[in-house]
């Protein structure tokens, strides 16, 4: 399998998706938008991974490549490619499918619990996983569910945490792909967001949760293995 990754900022790469691809002997290539790299031919890959970023999906003036990226994502959706979008990536997918991206009532940063919906519990995406799970979050925006999408997960801070569209488009608001190194990069490059807030962890609380990373990584592998197989 050939996987293409869309990266928006230098400090957010495929992280443990890259390790999963390596373990499965899949080929992983990148478009780094912050380096003004060109997008590949739509027929050159089987799966698309759309990563996070500090920008809002509507900031076309500041990040003009967003316009081209959205056109590309729509082509990939129409071509039936397997696509997983995480955080900003999920918001881009929601937008391309007709949903609306807006500011969430609260920023959600750190370790927080999500709850699978009834549909999410029955979905092969989360097969065998507990109804409630601790995951890592770092976002201020949210999205409405696109028409035809299936709602998979929620929590009290952000209603739409995961969705599936058809059998080939998966949006995850949370970060199962983050390694300890990934989180340390966020603590460095996005430290200005760590203000007082009801759903914002302190750096100490975030680091105290590093023992959760092995479990979130195992769950990432299970989700991706399931997703590419149906």
C-alpha cells in the first residue's frame, strides 16, 4: 500500500502513523505545504493521511495552499481513496464533505476522555475497544457532521470527536498518532495556548500522562488495520 501524508507545519508529521506504515511495510510519502511542495497525482497513492496544524481551515489569505489542498482532498474522496484526517485534517474532511468548521466553545488541550456513540461501538473502526477512552487533544475548532457521515465518538467538551463517511473517509478530532516527541514539540511550539481554561491541562499534567501513549498507539494501530481492511 502507498500512503501519502499531507503535513501543514514542521512539528506535526505522521508520527506513529509512520511507524505503523513501516511495520506493515507500506510506502509513506509526504507533501509538506510549509515547504511549498507540489501535490502528487491522485493515482499515485492508495491512502491519504491528513495531519494537524495551527491554522484554521478558512485562513486562505495566510495559507493560500489551503485552497489547492481542499480541491485535492475532494478529488481523493471522489476517487474512493482511503482517507484518515486528524484534528485539522478531520476539519478539512468535514469541510470538503459539506460540513461547517467553527470555533469550539472551549479549547481542549491535554488528556481527555471520549465516549463512543452507540454507532461507534458497533463500527469496525473501534472494534473491541472500550466505550470510554483517554486520548490526547489539542484543538480550538470543531466541525459539524457532514450529511451522510456516521457519528462515532463524542465528549462533553466537543460533541463531534470522530466520524466515518462511507467506508473510506475517517475523521478523528483527537491525536492517537502522537508520540512523546510529538507532544513535546507541541509544548514547545504552541506553548502560548496553554492558558487557564476548564479543558486545558498544564504542561505537568500533560507529561504525567505520557504513560498513556503506549495504549493510544496500540489503539491507533488497531483502528488503522481495521480501516484499511473494510
